[in-house]
């Protein structure tokens, strides 16, 4: 089905390129990594349903040549749950912004994790609401500037990976758009994983987060990802425990996947009919 | 005479379940709420027996999202709720209107606003069914007054959802949902069931999920099939891709409204009792129609020329039918359990709105035949 | 042709009053080709206080589904008796259990006061079938429907092991009722 | 660079938004801005085909094509 | 002449912020959404400057909940959103109706349904403002067509919310919200500001939060004060305790509806231009009213007897006023940017509905004076 | 203000007693523990606002003689956030059912925790939707019977304490209605704690959960709480790691409380005006 | 029981719903059902005033009142 | 009395075109007692492609706030020039920057083509004040409002340190504009 050699053009809807993201926006690198992951896994495009909410990040669903479901803000995982449970043979991939996934969408996030339904959630974490013009998000963290935080934020941020784990996700990983190969590899693992998988990808919004917080342009923000992150458990953490860890936090295979568990219900029910 | 297995003595909520199963429902997502919960409870047991899926979601918003997702994979879907949950579903309901997703939403009404009077009857959500979500749109909403009709309109709701690619609201009420009476389940085939129209466009040929055919219908392609297209809540072009081109925006909006409003007479379902020579016409629906018919039957027996028009389709409002039926009447009395939601429509529809009266009750009790009789006497100039 | 029967069953939560009323109505509909409607009070109030279940049985179509004035009232607690006795139709039938209710005969109705609970406990020993005994007594005295129809409903809803017990309870009640009719 | 291989830098100038990410992070400084502020392979011969530019371009504007020797077109 | 500090050149959303501050707003909770976001952004900076509080909640539901909570501690509160967020707020909005909590909800409308056309203008949420939440209820909704009026009606919205203990909806639209024009901020005192009426019942004396006074008003007591009472979304008695007593239920519901519907004429705000001798009357509101006035001014200059009735109160719909104003007109043209939401109300209000026409535009562009002119020519029998 | 000796009658609205809960329902014991905690802390009733959602548990707000706000299903914490932030001198107590707090209300739960706003959340966990008649909840756990799980649940449950911790709560504890004194003591600590505090209390619903799952009557269910729970870190866990731990899981005092942090914003803003 | 003290068991029979929790968990078996299936202090003299019944009664139906000696009314 | 002016400012995201248009309108309103309205295109489209800001200035009240046919069009990119040139009013004024736009003179308008960007870079060296230079040129050539009014607005919005630079840019533009006029 897919050519040996990777070519973007096989996976995108070229009509919509150049895409709408700002110059240097990290979301494009997530898109690129995702397409490569799909290619390397040799997936059939007809088997993939990409479901997204609303946000700059969520526009990703329009660019990929899969079945694409661009829903409403924060609810992508709920829609995807319907897609997946009703047709479990499909691969369900749900890219989300940090606001989409964890502000308005936080409840669906923890419940999808709890159910361990076989969906891959990609949290494109730029620590800001990009689409609406730079309000702080539950991932901004405290002490940040945003259009709704002129005096700096007092809200703390979630640790997405830990929250996902606590809620029940059976695959949890983190990377950054600087680490594009790692990103792709983690996405491959997540997509292959049977159960609810979460990949948090740190991605820059130079237009709002970068500008407001004097973190410079896309390049400088990516330098930040290089310098302020380490592989899980790295020695460097001893000197600087504030470094952000990258890699796989959770990988559990002993928890029943939701659709499979439901199939057993069907078996029971069909027997016990009466 | 009857095969006993086909006769049931059940609640209205279960009659709705039976109708849904008959119509081919195979995916339900919901969140419990009085007085609709029995719909979910019965489906939790019934659906997996036929290989369908039931899921209890974390809330009503998620439920509405899940049924939309499941509809796109090619399944017949439904959710059920009551007032507060129906309010929560409004955003996603508008998405289903915009993206033209067939789905059925049962709202078993209870007293409102807010938490209101959860275990008591009301018909207060009629206008919300029409206007609850933001923006212009059109909607189909149906109701029924007995279990056989609940079954029928439920089947019809699925048929209309598939025919028009639209959400359809089932506006039941607490009395109908909870009371038990007889239901005879028809043989398969006895009531026509509309299957989803799927595209015949071949693989590789450009498929337009949002380009209506000559007859107005839009054939679908299941997610997972050979046509990969886009579904969005933004205004969109014939492929489903976002657009804010003014021409595309206005054409899509008009299409969404017209496909339903222009078919008001085909969609309309109603029943009539003794209308031919009626001087007094009671217009009612849902459980209050039972009281209307009860009262009319009694009065007829005493020679009063009274009849009943029972509406089963509430939206699009069958104004032409109402006008025609009421043309010769001395007085029209709308019997409903709210502050006058359908009576407003009736006044707009008839030629002589001054002869339209409202017999209502909003205290959580079922309006009774004698409540209506009192109003009739007053209209007749007989006092109470 | 049978007259329209309007029944109110009343009692407290655990007594199986609602189940009994549904069985009666279901039997009438499915096995005697009648029309019947059952409805009950819902919600928090029903949980604590007294339970009420309305049943209408008729040969013709039933529209208004609520019972305003029952011609048969069954009360299995003092509280429900006190609450509902007054709504009975003049000349109606009032069935109470003598263990739970002390009747005051203030209403114009045929008072039937049977030791149904005690009989069940004595003869069967399981309070769970008390409600079926009440049903038996009710149809024994009123001839609303045939006991057989009730049994048929029970067959479809109750595990086989329990059928004997239920049948016995029904019979006990039916006899008590019929005797009174006598 | 592997012996006998050359690298072609397919840069879609319509898509490139001139963010400079590819240029900044290229380990061999192969890329630079052209006068339109779009990426350009100014020292293609230094390219080691690590593809980091391709992987990190947010606009899907670069593809690295490795070719065997000069004889491939 | 003017103190320059009082003259601002700002967006309509900011004019709304200025009006709210003037009216005494001291608590805002919201969640960003185009095209309302600037309201939140400006308040994030303005409120703490005067000791008020701004909080960005996790979603619109939470925002609506938070403002209700804050209102009960005795503060003037507001939230702001747009279509999708307004849909999400409906359940809690109904709670505010039921529990009679003063609060102001700004909905800066954009194209709908669903995600629709987020950055384009529309007036499609008028009916939703009335009927978006489940159950019978009444609501006040206001709008304006320029920044001075936005300021004024915002102050008025707070005044009405406090006077009637009710949520008040500000239905702005994208054009008004985003365009910049002059605003002159009046001196404090220039526009009357209604403060919350607090109970004078002394400590230890039985306080009835839900027992209207002779004049219909219900004095409040702040949470934290000496009267501990109950607030609930269930039907409730005069102390706020849940009840499903039919009498209490129906009395409360009628109270909720009547306190607003019966004061329709006091609540009504509108402006008129050249109505005295008008043969043709344009009825409009919000940004489309600008086009209506523009066009009427031009036509007047050419001798056409045309005038404009600009509605600022949309709900309760000022039917009497509309009927009176339109009594002598040859034709009434409702100018709005939806499929005809206010025109339906106008038709119900006037004596001759056949003379009522709709000039609308639903493609995301502001309706223009020439769009209206085209319709006028056609009505006049002059073709296009 | 309050008498030395504890008397229920000083803290309740006697008009509504006997209350609407079923015989043996554990919710009444939570009520009792809460009133005792308030008494022992010597709080002024006028300083307490109790905010609840919808559910059997939520009816608790009607029974107590505090300022009481009975809101809508799942949103109590959002309403309480408005109460607290607008008038920080009030004590905000929010009792919730497990469904109320963690099904429909899950998002508000994690966000209130993230903000560390000074509210005491009491999760009355009976592992079922009591009010609506026995549907499973996100706390039922798998393999349970409920009216919407005739073939037994396949949904896993949240670990409320761990989720609260992960989301940022600075005081997290668990007890059961069997351990009524412990309950009261934990509630006292939680109410006194400055920041978001969560007390999960296991409480029986004999009517639905007990009956459906053959766990017997209220007494047997309380025996279960006695036998199947241990103090945090108890030795017994070595033999039986499935025992449920009781006690304080988190108690952090170094995180700024939200209303206090906001006061600093006001200070800054008032200075920097102009 | 402390010397010179007696315990009074205030049981509100209107509120008691007869769940039996107090009876079952009383360490001294002081309580039992009366004929209405409401709790009753049948062996008050054995009571050690541990208040567990009061603490665990879901219906706020028991209060334990400790009194000094017999001379208190 | 001044005629109604309808302006369209167009260019690309970073050029400060919207800011310039707002400053103009604000100056007219606050310091010259005129009426003015500014509005712009919003949303995703604005982010990538060309930006447009409409300004109307008048002595009388302005109702319809959009500009359909500008009598003054400012275009700072080729793309925006190509897109908007055709909507200009016959006989209107077209102001473009010579570095960015190659004019084709296909429309009936006074074409003013100034090296504003290059001048700013040469004389000041900071591209950030390009937009102020454009404003200067605009009012230089059109006399819409006084430069002083613009400066007053800048004083209230810009840090003192930057005022000189802005003033210089304004002057540079104004001179270029006036010269053309003169
Ligand atoms: C119900 C609803 N509320 C709010 C919005 C407005 N909105 C759109 S996207 C967004 C947040 C975007 O932030 P994020 O999810 O982090 O994505 P990003 O744009 O940063 O990629 C918001 C608040 C909406 N569309 N719908
Ligand atoms: C929006 C909305 N959805 C659903 C309901 C119905 N409902 C009321 S309480 C409840 C769940 C109760 O369970 P829980 O929160 O665990 O409290 P419990 O009754 O078990 O104490 C539900 C689903 C509602 N009132 N509102
Ligand atoms: S606003 Fe931020 S997140 Fe959105 S496209 Fe631009 S850079 Fe990316
Ligand atoms: S990374 Fe891509 S978009 Fe950025 S400069 Fe290089 S080619 Fe252009
Ligand atoms: S492939 Fe590597 S070396 Fe070659 S241009 Fe790209 S980044 Fe530079
Ligand atoms: S249903 Fe369960 S939770 Fe509700 S009151 Fe009864 S026992 Fe308690
Ligand atoms: S615990 Fe309370 S309710 Fe239960 S039996 Fe004892 S006194 Fe009665
Ligand atoms: S106080 Fe203790 S010993 Fe006394 S009755 Fe109560 S539980 Fe028993
Ligand atoms: Mg983001
Ligand atoms: Mg529960």
C-alpha cells in the first residue's frame, strides 16, 4: 500500500499546504513525526481515524490523509471513544492541544485513561492557548505571562505524564519537537500499544508563549527543549532536578483493553440471552 | 391469537428501547438521569445480546460525542437523557446538525428549569429542543402518548435521522417514560426501516460527503472505508473541509435549514380523533394528549362536538396541517404541561389566533381530563 | 363486560407492593387480553415514606393513566392506610393486612382485613412472598383476573425453584379472599 | 557522506516559512536563507544526510533525497 | 471640552468591560473563546486594579458555576463567551434562573451552528438566549449597536440583574465586539447604578430569601452573613428548601416567568430614528442596525419616508412597543443576520404580519446598506 | 458561639429529619462526622459555606445549618471556587458523591486540586450512583454488578487519593464510615489545612451497591470496611497488598494557596495601575 | 464505666430507621431492637460510654449523655 | 468640512499595519474630535496571509463600519497590493512601499510609491518603526490629521525611550509625503 521510501505527499492533503500554522510553530514537527511513524509502521491509511478538537494543534486532522474527525473543543477523546468502540479494528489517534486535552477536556482525558481504551492521545503541549491568541493554559505553570495573566500566572501546571498514569493510562511517554526522531519512535510505540497511550510532546508557540515570555523565537525555544530536558533517570537530574524528563514513563501490558473486554461482554450476553 | 412473546407489559422507556432495537440501533452511549435512566439500563442488557455496544460515559457531553463518533463508523446510534443532561448535550448536538450526523437523542422530560422536579412530569423542553444549541439550524423532534406509538415514533426517528442525515430528538415525558402498558412488537418488516444510504462512488473516484444528490440526500461513507474525508463543525465545502467563503457559508446554512423545513409535511406525524365535525379542537401531545382524548371521548358521549389533534412531530412544526385541521373550529384548546410552548406555534399557524386557548398545568402533576373540562366550560361561557 | 377497575396499592418500600401491582396488570394484559396501566410514585419521597402504585384495568382503551379515586385500595401499612383511605370511591373495596393496619372504618367502603402476613409466615415462613399472597387475596375477593394468569406471569419472571413457594402464597391468599366472598 | 552518494535537498519554497530551524540546527551548516528568507542548500556537498532538517522542518518543506553517484538523475 | 482620559478609542468588547466596571463588577470567571476573548483579557488586567477578582476557569461550565457562587457572597459578577461556550453554560444558566442569582452573561455572537464561522459576524443566538436551557423560564437579553450603547446596556444589564434577581444576557456580535470606535466614559453617577437589595431582616428573625416583597423584589443576604439559608436548583419554598408540593412548584414557576414577562415594558430599551412619519420601518439591532440607520439616513436624504426602530432589549420581547411603532407603516423590514429569529417575533407582535419582511444575511459578512436597499426596492415594486 | 458539649441539634435543620437517606446508608455517618469536626474546631456556622452537587450524598447540604448551596450535578467545586475566591474568609466545604466528584465532575476536581484553592472536598464514595438507582460509577471498579452493568463492569476505578495527589491537592486522606472517629479527625485536619484538601470516605449504599453485589446489609458492608482496610503502611499490607489504606497520603504546606496568591496579584495591580 | 457516672441513651425513635448498626457494633451489647425494630438501650448499665453507637448512627438518632452520679436529673 | 475618508491598510503580519491604522483612527478621535472606526480581519486566515485593517474617518456619525471601496489604500506587500488594488475608488490614493511592491498602475488612482522601508533602515536602522513612517507619509500626502495628534497617541502607548525613534520615523515619512504633495 505505502511506498518503501517515506514521502510526505503520500500522507497529506496537499491542497491545504502551506498549512495555517505560524512560522516556526512546533505543531508542524509533530505532524511530520506522526506521518513518519505511520509510514514506518506500514499502516493502511484507511485504517486510521484521526480525531481532534479545536485549537491550532487540532487543525492537524485536516492536513493528514486519514479519516479525519475535527470535533469540538475538548471532546475529541469522547468522539474517538465512540469511533473506536463501535469499530475496534480502526486505529484511533487523537492529537490535542494542552488546553484541549487538559483544560476543557481534562475529564475525558482521565476517563479514557481509566477505561484503557485503545486510543493514542498526543498532547501537543505548547503551554498556551494558541488558537485564541495567547491565554494561559493549565500547562503554562506559575509565573508566566499571558494575555489573561498580565500580572503573571498563579496557577500551577499539571504533570501530564503523572496525571495520565494516575488515571490509568497504560502507556505514557514524553518528548519534544527538538527530539524529532525520539518523538516519532515514541509515537510508533504508542500507536502499537494495545490500550490507552499518551504521548506528551513539548512544542513551541513562538507567536504567543514565546513572545509573551521572552523565550525568543522558535529556534531559541527548541534550544530550550534541548538544554532543559533529559532522558528519564539521567544522571544530570542529580545536579538539576528541574530538568524535564523524556522517554517512557509507563508501559503496562497486563491491563485488559476496553474494546476487548467489551467483546467478552457480548459473548456472555449472546450466550445468556434467554 | 397473538404470539405472547411479542406482547409486553412495560414502561414507555422500554418501549423506546424496543423501537430502537427494531430500527437497528447498535450503539448507545449515555449517562444516567431520572426519568430517562431505564432506557440506558435496558440497553445495557439488550444491546450486547445482539452484538451491539452500550457504554456509560463520564457525562452527557461525552455521551453525545461518542454517539456521533460511532455513527461515523456506520452504526445506528442513540443517547438518552433528561433536561439537565439535554442542556449539556447542546453543543455537541449542534455539531451533529452541522456535520449532518444521523443520531437519535431521547429526552424524557421532567420538571424544569434546572434540577427542577426530577421525578415529576413536564413538557417544558419543547422550545429547547428547537433552539437549545447556538446558531441557526433546524431540527426534528417527535413525541408520543402511548407505548405503541413510542415504539413507532422511535423507529421513525431513526428513519428520519438516516434519511435527512440529522439528529432527531425524541421528546418523551415522565408519565409516558415510567408508566407501564401494553406493547405489541411488530414483526420485522411490518414497519419499514430506513437503512443508511451509502455512497456508490468507487474507490479512487472523488467522493463528496457534503454534496447533496438531486433528491436532496447525502450518501455516506463509513469511517474505515475507502473514502477518506473530513468531518468538522466549521462551515465546510462539499468535501467537508473548513471554509469561510461567504457563498459556501450561506449555502450550507440554508441547506441545513431547508432540508428539514422544506419537508415539514413529509416529516409530520399526527393522529386525529373526531375532527370531522368538531367545533372544539383539543391539540395535544405526549401524556397530556391522553387526558385530552379521555376528556373528548367523555364529552362526545354527551353530544359535544369535540375532537383531538394529537401531534407526534413537534419540529419542524406542522403549521399547515394545524391550520387546515383547525379551519372550521369555534375554539382550539392546546393542552400541554408548560407555560405555553406549543400554543404559541398554534397561534402562529391558525387563521384566527384569538380563538386559541391554553389548558396547561405546570405543578408536576399530569393534567387531568377535568382540568381541561374546566377550561372548556369557561370558553363556552359556562363558568367553572 | 367488566367494569373499569382502578386500584391503588400502598405500603412501604420492602413489601413488594409495586411488583405485585405490575404482576397483576401484566397478567391482565398478556393472559386475559385486557388493557391495563400501571404507574407509581418515583423519587426520594418514595424511598423513605409510603409507596404507591396505581393500576387501571379495563376492556376498552385507557387514556388518562392515573387513579384519582380507586375503587379498590390495598394498604399494607398504617401510614399508607391513613394517607389513602379517604380517596377510595364510595362503595369501593379496601383490603388491608391485619398485622399492619388497624382499620377505623371511617370511609364508605367494604373493609377486608386479612391476616395475610401472619398466614404467609405460618404456612411458608418467607416474608418475600407476602406480596403474592396479597395478590391472591385480592383476586380471590374481586375476581379481577384468574389466578392462573398470575402464575403464568410468575413463570416468566421467577426462578423455577421459587415457583412452588409463590404458588402456595397465591393459593393461600386466594382462598382467604374467596372465602370472604363466599 | 557515504562514498559515491550525493544528496539532493528538495526545498519547497512555497511551503517554507523561513523560520530558520533547519538552518540553525544543521550540524554541517549546509543551509542558509536565500534573499526571500527561505531556506536554501548553500553547501550541499557538506551534507551528511542526517535528515535532521527534514525531521524538524515544521512546514514539511524539505526533503532529503540520497542518490547513488552522479549517474542518477 | 472633554477630559481626554474619559475618551477612549477601543473595541466593543472593551466598552463592555468599561460598562461592567462602571456598574460595579467585581468578579469575573471565564474561558477564552473568539470573538469574546478580549472581555476576559481586559478584565484580567482591570479587575485586580480595583480589588476585584478575575479567574480563568477550566471551561465555560465552571465559569458559570463560579460566577453564581461569587454572586451569592454579595458581589456583582459576569462571565463572557461565544456560541459554543454559551451552549455549555445553559445548564448552569438555568440554575441561575431557578435560584434567582443576579449575574450577567455576555455572548459575543459568531457564525453558528457548532464551531461555525468563529471570526465572522452573526446574530444567530437570539432564540437560544431565550430557550437554551431546559424547562420553562424567562430571561432578559440586551444588545447594542455602538460602543456608547454597549457601555450603557452593560450598566443596564447589571441593574436589571440586581433588580430582578436574574441572569441577564448581553448579546453582542463580532462586528461590535471587535471594531474600534469612540467611547466617552460618563462620570460616576451620570448613569444610575442599582445596588443589590439586601434584607433588612435582623439576626435571629426568620429570613425568607424566596418570598417576594410587595413590590416583587427579593432582598438578598450574602453568604457569610447572619442568615443561613439554602440555595438549590430544585423547586423550593420561601426558605430555599426543596419541595415538590404542586402548589409551591407552580407558584414558583409562575413567579420566575411573571417577574420578567410582566415587566416587559419597564425592561424594554430601544432607540428610534425618523419613525414619526415613516412609511417604511426598519427594525434592527446590534451591528446590523448600523447598516439600517446608514441606509435610512441616505434614503431620507432622497425623500423616502423611512425610519428605524433599533431594539436594545430582545427578551422579554417588547411586542407592545413594536406593535405601536409599526401601526402606521406600509412595510416593516427586519434587518438581522440570521435566518429570521426576530422577524418571527415582529410578525407575532404587529397587526399586519403580511407587511413584515426580512432583510438578512447569513454568510458571515456584515449586512450592508445596499443589501437592505435591494429589499426595499423590491417591496416598493421597483425590482432590483 | 457553640456550646461546649456537642449536640447535633446545634448544627442541623431539624425540620428535615428524619433525613431522606435509606436505613443504614453510610452518608448519615459522614454527616455526623462532619458536624462533630466543625464542633470540635469551634467554627462559627456563619463562616461555613457548604456546597454540593446532585446525588444522595449531595443532599447533605440541606441538613446542615450552614450557608448551603445545592448546585447541579458534578459542578459543586466550580461553584465553591466562586464562593471562596470572592470571599476568602469563608470556610468552603464540598461534600460530593463518587459520581458527582469523579464522573461528571472529574474535571473540576483535578483543576481545583491544581489551583490549590482552599476548599475541603469530601468524596462520599459508595462506588455507585445511589440517587439514580444503582448504575455503576467510575469508582465501582471492574467485575461489579449495577443496573447498567448486568454482565458486570469492565471499567476500572480511579484511585481517588492518587489522582488528587497527582492533580496537585496538598492534603489527601482516606477513611471509612466504620472508622467514624478517624473520619472526624481527618475532616478536622482537612478543614484546617490551607489549600485544597480531599478526604475520601468509603460509605455504604446498602440499597443498590450492597444488594446488587451481594455484599449484604449496612452492617456487613461496614464489617468489610473494618476488615479490608488498614492504616497507611501497615504491616498487614505485606500479606495482603489488596487491603485499602487509610490515613493521610499527602500533607504539603509549601505550596501557595490560590486566594492568597491572588491577593498578591491585587497588590501588584493596585500599585502598577495607570 | 467511670465510677459515680451513669449514661443516658437518648434515642430518637422517630429518626431511627432500624438499621441495626449501633446494635451490631456496640462493644458491650448494650443495645437491641425494640418491638418496632428501633434501637433500644436494653442494658444501659453495661455501657462504657464509648459513643461508638452515637458516632456510627447514620440517622443521628442516638446521643449518649454522661451524668455525674444519681443526683443529676 | 472634511470629506469622509475610507482607508484600507494592507500588508503582512509583522509589519505593524494594524497598529498604524489604530493609531491613526485614535488620533483622529481623541485629538481632532472626529469620528473614526477601525476594524480588521480576524482569525486563522489573518495569521498566515495578508492582513487588512479598515479605517473610516469622518466629521459626522459613522454607521456602516466596513470599507467597501477605500479612497485611500495602503499596501505594503505585493500580495496585498495584488489582492486589494482593484477595490480602490476611482481617483483614490494608493500608497505603497517601493521595496515590497512593484506597482502595475492598472487602476485609476494616484499612485504613490515611496522607499519608506529603505529610508527607515537607512536613517534609523530599526524596522520596528516602519509602520510609523508609513503613517507619516500617509498624513503627509493626505493631510488627514496633524502629525502632532499621532505623536500624542504615541506618547500614551509607547515607552519614553522609544519616542525619539518614532518621532523621527514619523517625520521621515511626513516629509516624503508632503514633498510629493507639494
Ligand atoms: C467550547 C469552546 N470553548 C472555547 C473555545 C475557544 N478555543 C478554541 S481553541 C482554544 C484553546 C486552544 O489551546 P490549545 O488546546 O492548547 O491548542 P493550541 O491552539 O495551543 O494548539 C480555545 C479556548 C471553543 N472553540 N469552544
Ligand atoms: C447533568 C446531570 N446528569 C445526570 C444527573 C442525574 N444524577 C443525579 S445524581 C447522579 C449520580 C449520583 O451518584 P453519586 O454522585 O455517586 O452520589 P450518590 O447518590 O451515590 O451519593 C446522577 C447521575 C443529573 N442530576 N444531572
Ligand atoms: S499561534 Fe502558536 S500554536 Fe498557533 S500556529 Fe501560531 S505558533 Fe502555532
Ligand atoms: S525549517 Fe522549514 S520552514 Fe523553516 S526555514 Fe527551514 S525549510 Fe523553511
Ligand atoms: S540532512 Fe543534515 S547535514 Fe544535510 S542539510 Fe539536513 S541537517 Fe544539514
Ligand atoms: S440509595 Fe444508596 S446512597 Fe442513596 S440514600 Fe439509599 S443507601 Fe444511601
Ligand atoms: S444506628 Fe441509628 S438508625 Fe440504626 S438502629 Fe441504631 S439508632 Fe437506629
Ligand atoms: S456508648 Fe458504646 S457501649 Fe454504650 S451503647 Fe454506645 S456503643 Fe455501646
Ligand atoms: Mg496549546
Ligand atoms: Mg455514589
